[in-house]
C-alpha cells in the first residue's frame, strides 16, 4: 500500500488505499473504524459511481458485467435523490474502485456514519464522493452491503 500525499490530491497505488484516505478524511467524532472494499459478484473492483451527497445515496455499476448495486441503505432513499456520476477531478475518467468507511458506535452497536470513497482506476486519485448519517442500532448489516 502506497499513498502519495505530496501532490495536490492524494494518489493511491491500489484499491485498498481508499481506507487510509478515508481515515484521514473523516470528521472528528465520526472516525472510520471499519472499511470494506466494493467487489462485484463477478469479481471486478471497477465501477461507475452515482451518488447524491445531500440525500445520502450511492449506486455502483460494474464496468465488466454492468450489474447495478445500491450501496448500503441507498435503495431506500434512491427515488427521492438526484444522483451525479463520479468524474475524476484529475483525469476525467469515470471508472473507479469504490470502498466504504464506517464509523461504528461503541460495542459494535450500529453504524454512526459512512463515507463512500473511491480511487480513480486511471490515475489513482483518491476521494470521498458522498457520506451520510445512518444512526440506527440494527445497521451493522450494512458492512456486508458495500
Ligand atoms: Zn461485475
Ligand atoms: Zn483520474
């Protein structure tokens, strides 16, 4: 794992570098405790990513098999949202690795907050495309729906 922080944007050499970026990015009081990398059922880790940061939803579309997946609890709120497609701020590529950082309540009592991070597949730039509050007790299951 190599994260180059010397340039304008953080750049990661591999998909799991999203975790380190999100840990540094997270707000005080909503630190990242757990990270899950998104992986399609076909094995791919390359996606198009649509999200609405105001509504708190995100969807990934596999670039290999075109399967769509609503990230965590996004399907419940998707109809009210106005999602935008991720475009890399550095190279304008739309293809990215996707991973979610979770802030967890003490004693694994649920998800406080989550961050949808990405790494551009073309140039490696790391970022956070959306984040939202969960705040429910029965939400640990979301870690299995990245
Ligand atoms: Zn796939
Ligand atoms: Zn890029």
